[in-house]
C-alpha cells in the first residue's frame, strides 16, 4: 500500500519536472524571435546579345549575322537559357527586306527579350544611317534614340521593346531619355562604367541597382531614381581582352565563382535577401569565332550550377531574361523599401564581403575543379607567370585534409578578408568559410 503510494508520488513529481522543462524550453512572449535563415534565391544568369550597327569595324554581311542569331536561338533552346537581345535600328530594316520577321517572332515566342541597342547613328533614309561624333548635340542625340527605337518597334512592337543598351547618351541626360521612351531596363555596364568596376572592384556588380544620374558616379545607387534599373552583364565572351579587362572563358567562369562565393556567404549567414545576377554576352558580328567558348560556358554552368542545389537545399543558379530579373527586382524593392541593392563610388571600401578575393584572383582564370575529399569544394585557378591559387571550403564544418597532391610542403592560407597564415600541406584545415591557398 505504502509502496503504491510512493509510486504515485514519483509519477506526479516526474510529470511536474517534464512540464517545467517544457515551459523553460519555450521562449517568453516578450523575447525576440530567433533570426531565421533567409534563402537568397538563385543567381540569375542572363545571356545578352548585342546586334551592332553596320560599320567597317562590325562588318556589313546581314546574312552571316542572321545565321548567328539562328545558331544562338538554337543553342539557348538546347540549354533552356533565356536570350536578352538589344538591336540597332538598321538591322530591322534588313529583317524586313529579307522577310525574316519569323526570326524575331521565334525569339519572342520563346519568351526572349528584344530591345534597342543604340550607337551614335541617325537615319537619313533606308539603309542610310549617319554616324555622329561622340560630342553630338542634344538635338542629334534625341534623333539617334528616336530613329533606332522607331525601327525596332516597327518589327518587334513597342510592347516587346523592353529597354536599351545605350552608348550615345551621358548622365544625367540618360534618365530623361529613358523616361521619354518608357524604358525601365538598362542592360550591360557600358564604358567607362565597366572600366571603373574592373579597375576598382575587380569584377562587375553582383546585383541589379538604380544608377545615379550624377556625372562620373557610374556605380553609385540613387534610390530616388525610379525610371530604370541597371542589370549588369560582362562584355563579349572571347579570348581577347578589352578596356575592362580579360574576356576569356576562364575569366568569365572566375567572375561567376566570385559571385557564387559571395552568394554563399549571404546564404550561409542568413543575411537579408538580395537579387543576384550574372551576365555573359556576345554579338551578332563577333559570335562565330567564339562559338566554342560560349557553348562551353553554358555546358559548365549547366553541369555545375543551373538547377543544382547546395547541401542546405537552395538552388544555386537559373537562366533568366532581363525582364524577369527586372520584375524580381521590383518585387524585392516593394518588400525592402529604402534598402540598398548595390552602390559604390570612388574612395569607398569594397562593397562585398571578401575585399582580398579580387586581388588574389586578379590575373587568374578558372582551370578546373579538384577532388580532395567528401564535402570539400576546391576550385583551381591558373595565373600567368605564377603558381596556381585554389579556393576551398567545407560543407560540413571544420575538416583537416591532405593537400600535398596539389602543393607540397608549406601553404599560404588567406581568408579573403586580410588575414593569412602558413599551414603544412598534409594538415590543411578547411572551414565552411572559403580559403584561398597558394604555394608559400
């Protein structure tokens, strides 16, 4: 009897303890809720095509250019990529002359973009376009815009003329022209903005933004500028360098990996959501000799990033058109009023997480992916006149690996934020934060 009594007391005591633990384990209503990990959403990959005017430096063969556009359309469909086209006005005159309207329609039917690409030429007559000097007066610039836009609209239709890749227009007049013609998207990062980004940041912005109209402030954001959003993409993918640096396949791959590393930081640390964009580009007149490089870029993206997920489950990248990125950006703006997407001007610090990354990889090209063990990512970059440099991180906490198959003896290890130390190759400690390693 007494024994049964104590058993009942023990059960009651155990129940009281369990309830107390549950109460203690619950957060108080007044306590702040723990921050939840916020998905950044995939990196948007845009594939831009600029259709250049018919000038000596670009060539005059419409037939060859048309064939490249068919090839690019078929390539994009093979990879489920989206094309973002910007065309000069005279090209559309040739389209009409040759009865090639179905080429344009086939782009629109696939959800591709077709906008206006402006070089300093105005229309005196059919296939009679006059080239102006860079310092053309405002009245001439207005005519240049109007003539090119009218020619594109005549075939594409104004509802499909999403925006512009402008050259013959300077700040702050650009905002006025975009407003006059109802353009809400600018693609590319035209010079000297591209040169400024390459020389100061080591890459183009990773995010769309609303550029300031201030003279010379090409990478400065102005949240009050509500007319258009800039969606940056790199120049022609080709072996030859340009004003804003190398343009090779390995360089484009490097630029993507730099953005991927930054995107992972925001993803891993649950930082506020942003819209991410990476763009490659080609031209109708420069595409043919670069077909292999362009196709290999898409193959590489498909095999490693498009639709692929990180261990936490988030998709790394997807193909998107400029209009799709712009719509995503507008939704982001509505949910994040007053927040910065990207902004930088001379004298300010590096605007992303790893300021040393562009320096360490400045003369490098992506070479290959190295298998150094489960749950370890390792990318190899080659540098002319210097030893390779590697980027590594772990998906599963701190790991110690043997890296002597790549670098013997001692290794210089850097975190991209200004810190470095020396490690033995056979006992390289890899963390979830990226490490840059090279021969000591």
